[in-house]
C-alpha cells in the first residue's frame, strides 16, 4: 500500500505558526540564508492565495507547500522549492517578474514562468484521427521536457502531479479515472526516463489504485508485510552481500528496493501467472568492475541461498538482441522469502540505463530513436546525480542550457492536439502542419488567445489558433527568407506548389511565346513537343511549355535538343542510316558538314548557299548535273519553288556525326536604329565569341534612321548561335536580330 508522510500539520488551513514549524523541520537541510528565501516565498504565497482553493477543495497554499515538501525529500535546491511554492503565483497577482527577480533570482522567475506555460497542458486530448494515441502521449512527454529551459521545472511538474494523485480521492470517480490514466501514460513514464524512481513507483501504484481498485486491494493483502518491512528485509540482504563480497575481495556496489504493487500486477498480467509464481517481489542489484567478478558474485549468491529452478538468465554469455547484458537469478533468501538478484558490470549498467538497451528507450519509445532527444534525457539524468553537490549542480545546469538546446517546439491546437515543429517555426508553419488548405487560407493567428504576428516564432506549450478566410491563397512574401514567415521546407514546398498550379496558364503562355521566339531567332523547325516532354521527364507538351515559362527549362534546349533528338527521318531508315555512318569515312572540311544520301555511298555533297543549312536543320538533297548533291533546308524557298520535273531529283539526306571542331556558315540579320559605333559593338561581341566573320552587308535608311545588317559567320552549334543572338539583341538601339534563312 502507498503510505504518505508529511511534516505539514493536519487541518484544512495553515497559519503562520504552522508554516514556521514546517520550515524549522527543514532546518537541518538548509542554511539560515536559504531558509530566509523559503520564508519569504511562503509569505508571498500566503499574501497572494489567502484562502483560495484548488478543485479538490484543498487550499492553494497547502497544495504549494506539499509540492515543495516532495522536492525537499528529493534534496533539491532552495530555488526549486521557492519556484514550487510560487508556481501558482501568476503575473497580475500583485506579483510581477521584476519583483520576483529582486526578491529571489532570475532562475526562480524563469521556473515560475515555465510552470505558467505548462499549466494548460493537462487538458490536452487526442483530437485528430491521423495522430495515434501513442504519438500524442509521446509528444506530450516531449513537450514537457522541451518547454522547460530549466530541468528543475520538470521535477516540479512531476512533484505536483504526485501530490494531486495523493489527494485524488477527493474528486468524483470519473475524474479520478481520467487523472490516473493520464498519470500512468504520461507522467510516470516521464519520471522513469529521468530515473526519478521514487516518483515513478508511487505514481504507478496510485494509478493502479484508481484504475484497478479490486486488483490493487487484492495484491496489497497478499504482500506479506508493509513496504517498510520489505525495505528492512532488503537492507539486511544488502548488508550481508556487501560483507561476503568484501571477504573475497570483490569491490561491489549493492542496492535495491522492494518491488511495488503496480510492477507485480503488470508482471502477473504479462506472464499470465498467479501471485505465488512472482519471485522478484524483493530484488537487489549488484554492480562490479569486471565480467569475472560477475560470475564470482553469482557464486557467492548461490552459495548463500538455494537457487529457484527456471529463474536464471545469463544475458552476459547470451546478450539480448538490443545488446542488454546482465545475470538474473532468483533464490530463496532469508526468512524463506524469494529474492531476485541482478549482477552486471558498471559498463553494462550504463549501457542498460543510457544506451540502446535503456528501459525508457526500448519499452516506451516503440523503437523509434531520436538522438537529440535522448541526449537531452541523458543530460537531465546526469544532473540529477549531482543534486547533492550544489556548486557542481549549478554549473551543470548552466552547461546544459548553453551546450544543448531543443531542436523542436511542441504547441497545441485549440482542441488540444500536440503538434511537433522545428525550433523557429511560425504560425504559418503550424497552419500547414495541420493541413495545406488551412495554410493557404491563413491570414492571422492567436497565440494563447492573443493576436500575434505571423512571423513570431512559436514556443513550446503555446496554444495556437489559425485565423482563416473562406477563399484565398498564400502570399508570395511567405517565400522570401528575409520576411521570416516560413521555417519548414514542407510549408515552403506547399506554397510553391500552390503558385505553380495557380500560374499554370500564365506560365504556359509565357513558355509558348519564349519557345516560338527562340525558334524564329534560330531559324529552326518546331520540334514535336510531346516527344520532347518525355526527354525532360514530363507527360505532355503543355507541361514542357509551362516549365519554360517558369524558367525551369531553357527554350534553347527545346528548340535545339528537340531537333537533335527527333530528326526528320522515317523510322525504317534509322537502322540503314546507322550502318552507313559506321562505314562512311569522309574528310571534314571547314564550313561543310557531313550528310548521308539515302541509297548512295561516297557521293559528293555540298551545302546550298541560298539557305546555308547547319546540323539539326531538317534537310533534303537535290541532285545537280556534275556537282553531286546540293543540301538544302527543307523549308528553303528554292526547294519550295521547284517545278514538278525537278522535284523528282530530290533525295532524302540526313546529318552524320560531326567532329567537335567543325564549323558552319550562317547568316544573321540585325535590324536597328542607325547610330555611330553600332557595327563596332556587334563586331566586338563576335570577336569575344571567337567566331569568324565571312562577310558583312549593311544598308542604312536615312529617312527613318534605320540600319539593316547581314553578317555571315561561322558557328560550332546552335547554343553558340543562340548566345550570339541574345547578346546582340541586348545592345542599345537593336530592334530585332535573327537567323536569316
């Protein structure tokens, strides 16, 4: 049974004499200076709370002092006790932060403020079908840890919950069941993670009392003796083992405590066995320096008491899957009472407590690892071990604050759902975490009931309400990192996707215009957009045009690469052309590309001067009299104007592979306002591009002050031509520039 001891006098209220007597009972622990701080905190609590009461009917003053007493039993420092006494003293209760800082310390102020932020979390419920109950509980535990800048705040929260559970009998039965379930699923596991065993086991026993009252009473009756008697039994075992180990030279640390009722009940349920088959009602743990000493200690134990058959596990020789290592044995100990003994090295114990086999990791987290969060837990547990050394403890707290900072914040929806967001997230990130539609229509936010800027970073424990409109979309300002609206990539991607969908038609128009302009400038034929789209891993030609409009794909790529990927050759000709390309070996001459004439090998060809075709242009051959085949562009005027008789002399030709240093002549036409230095500026661009100019023809219209220039230049590929046209078009007074065909 759970037994509660308190140094506070019985009765419904406390007067100054009662408080002074309570403080005097702590005088062995605190210095005179520290007792003055505690006295001042009690005076403030009396002044603020007067006869105010909790929902249980208990006065707020008695509640605060009871919480402080639990922490005093844990040997916490005076600042923690002061914060516990004042944890219900909120700003506006004739006390402000500045006053508390002057009276006590900045640390007390921070803890009181954190407790105020945590105050609303107890009503948080699972409200979203997409968030499992397990995830919700885990997020609540995480929020309790992340919300507190000072670790001691979490201890105050746990102590307050423990006191509430101790007086839970004053509440209606339905409230008792709800509070007990919440304590069992959230607060007891949190105490377990921090290694605060005295709070953990008492919370679990109290929870069982209200959730399974019949089982609790039955087990309590079966236990042979009260908890205090069992503790005496364990103490005698520890003393005996310590003496025996010392006699044979084993340096061992032995400790233990009687198993509490909840643990017994849970084991009976898990193993489906009766009470009589539970052999670890009383247990001790032995820590030694080496594996050899583990087995030496085991020999001592089995030499003292008779081993219980079937109750021995050697996890040192055969570790568990999670690398947990220890020896477990059960014996019939003193007074013929069963006793469980665990033997392990200090390294094995550290691994079991803090490594991958840690109890809180493999039993509560469901196997999901979070290194940053686990590091925070380890730091907290390490701090708890230093609580007996005030100076070291203070330094350690400061080190944790400076060296480790939580990377997530945990906030609540108005319905109580816990949301996990990265540190620095805003209300807009929060809105998109709920649903994309909520994010798109977000226009404002209330944080803890007050209107707040959308750029304000959220803090753990805040309740956030998103203000939305019926219709609308996000702002483009949200995408600017300088404005600070968005922290998460998820929200940023949702905003980009929205604008991409909304602007599709406009991007489609811009893309079509850009591609058409580039095709005209380069003087090439328009490729099959649906086939070109596949080249860019898109389904439709319209998607490719929209990508051009968004600037994701260059129009030169589509105009040039599209022609190169899909030449105007009949499918049945492809294999034949490939064969001819492998056997054809002709000299490449500057200014002349290589083409293959269908059905004829080693036939002399030359490029038509009228249209000057270059690779990737769709071409056709014309059989001349005595000069071989002249290669024209398919859209050449000369070819289109042939009579029926001469059309019979046209043959199919295709481009062969070209060496990288081959150049081709093309004509470009520049139309511009006539001015001095124009020819010089254009020539400078051509020189910088390292192209040869084969000819220049300029004409000036004095009446309209216009100039038309025609340059014949040698290029290596379409990209170079596109680059030249783009640079010339950016010159002052240039009105139009394009390839002349």
